[in-house]
C-alpha cells in the first residue's frame, strides 16, 4: 500500500502493527526450534547407540523426548503463530490489538510458561498427558495466558467493520478452541476422569491440539498470505466455507482415533474413523481451492520463495491427511499402531506442513521487519531444500520402518529383532534430522547477516515493501 | 450465521466442540460410571506383596532405610512414587500399557486389556501409551526377577543385548545392588503391572519364534 493508493482515513501500518513484538516472537520461536531439534538429535543418537552423553540425569533421552515435543508445540509453533497474528490481524481488521502493553505482558508470560515447562520436565515433573506434559502447576498460568491472547486479539476483530474474511473465522474459532482444548486435556484426565474414559479425553486432546489450535491458525495464515503474494484472490468463497465448517464439525470428532483397539467402546472408535475420513474430504476441497488459486501462476513456486514454502507445505498437508484417512482404518491400525509410521506422520505434519508454512512466513516478513532484503538468496534456497528434503527422507524412512516393525511384532519374533531391524531406518533418520537442523542453522546465519546490514553479490533478495 | 462472529464463535467454536465432547467423552464416562475406582491403598495384591517382600530381602539396607518393613501401606507408597517416576522419566513414551486384540499381541503378552484394569488412581491420567520402542508393559509384573530389573534399569544393554533403552543410574547408589528410593519404587511399579490378573504371571506361554522352531511345539 503506497500513499498514492491508500484511502485518506485508512490507518497506517505503523499504527496497526507493532513490528518489534513480531520480531521478538519470531526470535523466541527460533530459539525453541533449536532446543527442540537438539532434543530430537539426542533421542535419535540414543536409539542408534551413538549417544555420548549416556547416564546423565539431566540429559536423559526420556525426559528430552518430552522437551522435544513441547518445545515444538508451545515454543516454536505457538510463538511463531503469535508473531504472525500480531501482523495479520491488525492489517486484516484495520484495528490495532487491544493493548500493546498487554501484548508484551503476554509475550513475557508465555516465555515463562514454556521455559518453566522445559525446566519442570527436566526435573522429572512432567504431567502424564501426551502433548500436555506441562507440569500441573504451570497449567493455570498457561490457561490465563490463552485467555489474555483471545481478549487481546478479539478486540480488533469485534471492532472490524464489514464482512469477515475467512482467515478471521479460523482465528476466532482457534481462540475458543485452544482454550477449551488445553483445559479439557490438562485437567480432566488428571483430576476427574480415570482410565478408559480418560483415555478418550486424552485422544480428543491430542487431536484437538493439531486440528483446533495449529490447523486453524495455519490455514488462516495461508488464506491471508497466499492472495497477497500471488496478487490474486482465493479461487472459491464457497469452498472456503465448506473448508471451515467441515473442519469445525468433523475435526473434534476425530480424537479417539489415537487410541484404536483400546478398551474405549467400539462404536466410538468407528465414529472416530468415519469422522477422520470425512475430514480428508473436507481437506481435499481446501487443497483444490488453493491449487485453483495458483492455477496459471505456477511459476511463482519457482520465483517466489514464500509461495514455494507454502505450497510445499500444502502438498505435505494433503499427503498427511490422505495418509491419515488410510492409516486410521482398523486394518492399517492393526499393523502400524505403536510403530514409527505414526512418528513419521507426526513429523510430516508438524514440520513438513506447519513449520514449513511458518518458516515461509518468516522468509517473507523478516525483510519487511528489518527494512532490507535478505543477505543471500542462495542461503534462503539452501534453507528450503535442506528442510524439505531432510524432512521427506525422515518421513519416508520412518514410514517404512513402521511397516517393518509392525510385521516383526506380529510375527512373534523376540522383541530385539524389531529394535535391531529398525537400526538402518533410525540411522537414516539421524542424518535426515541433521539436514533439517543444518537448514535452520543456515537460516539463522542468513538472518544474522541480514540484521547486521551486510549485503552480498547474491543479495537479489526479496524487496521490502513499506505500507 | 456462517460468516458472522456469533456464528463462528458460538456454533463453530463452542457448539461443535461441546457436541464432540458430549458424544466422545461424556458417553464413555456415563457408560463406565458404575465401575468402582480403586484408591492406591487398595492396589497391593498378594502377587505384588510377594515381589515387594522379595525386594526387602534382596536389597535389605536400601529397603530398610526407605520403607522399613514390607507392609501394604509402604507398598502403596512405593507404587505411587513408582508411577510418578514412570511419568517423569517419560517411560510411557516408549512403552505402552494396553494389549490389543490384533497382531498376535495376546499370544505375546497375555489377555487383551479390559476397562476395569484402568479404573484406579494410578491411571489418572491413563497410561495407555502411544508408541512401542520397547515392549508393552501391562503384563510385565512377575515375568522377571527383581534382580533382573535392577540390572536392567541400571544399564539395559547389559541384560537385554542391543537394547536402545537409556540408562538410569540415578535410581541407584552406584551399582545395581544398591537401589535408592526411586529404584525400589519403579521396580515395585513395574512388578505391579498385570499382577491383578488371574492368569498372572504369563511368562510360561510365550516363546519367541526361533525357539519354537528349534524345540518343536
């Protein structure tokens, strides 16, 4: 938006978006990404007997596994999302967030939540809920934080005039869902509901985190950034409605698919399987919408790096949901449940979809936030390829490993046959993970040189656009 | 409604979430509400007490220091601490605790899991688990001696060749013959798993495949 085309009373970018807090959130996010990947590396080395730090309590792979997942979810993804929301919501609603002071308070409070989670887990105080290992005494603070986030962002959304864009439907719903999901998952199985019913709730929690916190924020951001970068509108408004309402209805019904063949009542398990397949149909409409949007502008995937990150992530999203609709069936589950197939699936979605999207948004926004082009376009490309190829190799290797493990177990051979047989896949995974990690190191180095104001011959980067 | 704030927040946000919660969480809660939930104090059974007393004989100094006499109350105390350790160390991320009716699991480990096995205070939250790097543990009690568990926790690869399980020397004062309070507790917890079954212990039936082939049926 230049002054030549903006309306006379339109708020200025600087009044709407607090760029400093966006940068702060992104930097915090990258810090936790590093921590999480180091934890992942530790576990990966342990499994292939290459861990040089064995027998040290505070470096126990079991505890670091929980730090790995929580640092990604609450450290990297949550912080990145909050940074993106501070950019997107004021620009979409043409209203600033409720209070900048509150924004900084929330930032500080959230880092306290994440860091104390990490320290608590390190000291052996994890809570026994998958993806909810945040120690019980931190849960109230996290819930208060989520409430404040909702309040801070709902203020501009309620004040916005005119029809609401699809991104805002997703964001609004995400604020409600994230709070409810976090409360349900962290409080009910621990304090109120034991056993199998608690397991049903735990299943709902695990999937609602993915489907009702991460997914709506991620897709909301895609609906926001893709039309801006492609300079084209989303292809179909109708499909946007189908996508949002389909997700809203079917996603919450999926949760029990994490615990198939447990003593949870069978009719509920069938229901979860059917709901999961239904979500895949809904997802397909969203993918069709986005690919129809880029139809005719396909070259953008080559020239426009953020678009490449976004559309790669969307391909992986389609793949992961297609895989999900197949692997959720009881036939597949009999073989692959408990195996590395599921671990591969989780990495495909958490890194291959959402992390790629957020790294793409950072690739787009950092030049604007820092006021200069990337130091090196070549390093941006290295970042993309190391991340994507590394992730895909990890996914493919673990998926295959899962099939082998399932058959080893079913064949009633002794257990060590399955762990020994997994070694080649686990070794491959170490190198895939190292490639992904190297990609992020390249990114951080590029960011550092950009921040320092260095330019290189390769600085044919993304030109910043000032609003 | 479909594009309005109220519609999105109330119908999509609250309404559909509530519908899923009612149908997927409240329904099983209501279905199982008649099942009694056991307190920890009620959990030590004869099989577990046998193992607990065995711990007091094998590791007399440690046991006397932390638990004194092997009573039911002390056993319940050890169970609670053992479970806290099981969660805190992330054991539940590599070991599961439910046997499925597929994939020959009941031949390998024992009876398929039943809801009433999870109706106790030590399954708040439930320890179903979602990954098996190591074997399922819900029928582990009584399969192996306390000595085996002591050495295994201290350094798993020394008894389980090629095991990728991490080492837990902080459960011991130096070597496997000296478990500390945490070591005794986690061993008690593992020996509890499955000890409530009538068919306990289940180790006689399962033999890994090569042995079956060598020795015949």
